[in-house]
């Protein structure tokens, strides 16, 4: 259920293409090479981490995978580890029993149908247990450098609040972002918007005064939530 703070913020005026370009130029200048804050070395490690990250923080996931990956970080080793042992490594993460089952079954399917490799297409990814559209988008973008946009709560909020891509739900926001973000920025747009929402344009304690997008953003209540 969406909280009121994440409900759509309707700008007074639709944001112009010129403003959108300026926004992404500033985000690019601020973070030229944005990176996921999840720690991983392979597409498989990323896939496991993203499945674990649902309703959990990147920090909590990293703490768990720092212990897990030295022991098991491939489909073969996860299957060999088994669901019950995997639960012990991820028990600090929300919904860990279900996630452990999904990760184990996902690993079995990778071995059965994909020679142990993470597929680089949406249809095959979304057929895996525990993998929805958002998870698939993250993997396609971060592991395979495809211009996809995974709309999480941060990106949903920033897109609505700024006026870049207002929408009533994540699919609508994703569609509008893909339509409005210039091609040259699409590859990194996910990370730029996510990190901006995580550290600056936060749900409650947002800090408009120090925001590098302040003069471009269409959000009306710029008194700040600090």
C-alpha cells in the first residue's frame, strides 16, 4: 500500500524537455559514474542481492551477502547449500524465508534452463521465482548495461515531486521516464534518480535548500521537510 508521502505530486506545469535535459546534466555532473550501492561481482550475485533487497535496505543486504558470498555465490553452490542453511545467512532481512526459497529455486532453474547463467532478457528473468519487473529492470540495467528504468519508491517520488515524469503508479512513471528522458541519459537515469531520492529528495526530511535541482524542480512546497 502506498503511503501518502509517496502519492503523486502534480506539478503546476508540465516539465519542458529543456528542463529535463538540464536536470540530467546536473545529475551527471554531480555523479559522473553512478553505481549501485549493492555489493556484487557477477550478474548472479547482483540478482540474488536485488531479490533480497525487496522491502529491505541495501545496507542490510550487503551485510548478509558479505557473509554469504564467500560460502556460496553461484547457482551450484546455493543449491548445494540448501534452503535451510541459506535462511541462516539472510535471516536479518525482511521476508527471508520466502526469499531463501525463491533464491534456491531460481538457482535450480538457472542450472536447468540457462546453463547456470543469468539471462539478459526480460521474459526469461521475469519467469524466475522472486523476480518481478523491477528486479528484472535492475539486473538488465546494472549487469547488462541495458537502458531500463526500475521505478522504486525513491524514483517514483522524485519523478512525481519534480515533475519529470508524474504518474499514478510505477508502471506509468516508468513509461513516462522512458518517453521523456533523452537517450544519452537513459543508461544511468535509474541510479541518478534513485540516489537523489535516497539522499536529497527524501520522503519526509527533504532538503530543497541544498538541492542542485531546486530552480528546475516543479515542486511547490520548497520550504523543506527537515
